[in-house]
C-alpha cells in the first residue's frame, strides 16, 4: 500500500465517522454539537491533508528543516485560529469539536493496523 492509498483510506474513514458522530452530537448538543463535530473533523482532515502533502513534497526532494518548521507552525496556527473564532462566536461546543478532531488519530491507528495485518500475511 502506498502512502497515497493510506492517506485516502484514513480520510474516507474519518469523514464517515464524523458524519455518524455529527448526528450523535446534534442529538446530544443541538446545532452547536453537530457543528462542533463537523468543524473538528474538517479541521483534522484539512490539517492531515496539509501534512500529507508536505511529507510527499519533502520525500521527493531534499528536506529543508526551516521550511518544515515554518509550515508546521503555520498549519497549527491556522487550526488554532479557526477553533478560537468558532469558540468565541459560540457556534460550536468545545467537547464536540474535540470529538470531531479526535476521530483522525483513531483512523490513522486503525488503518495502520489494518495495513500491517494485511502485509504480514495469514496467521499461522
């Protein structure tokens, strides 16, 4: 499996899980709950996609540590700023946003374990 395939499967799993959790967030927390889960998922997916593109670019050419640090700082600043604006406006519930954002690491671990199992061959 290539890194592109892994990125795609992580993004699909995350998007599907966020939609399911968004319905639960809406039921539990109303509109701020549903919007919070959706925004957390979108922020996580956007950040992950940005990171995956940066890793792909660095793997092709020589690594430039200063640009890597600047890119990482910018990515995290954008995520923090968007979350802060949503909190300040009262549009999202903080726990709902965290729930949506947390789906991505779970998806990365699950897809990584699935790929490891597939590549290790049948159990004996």
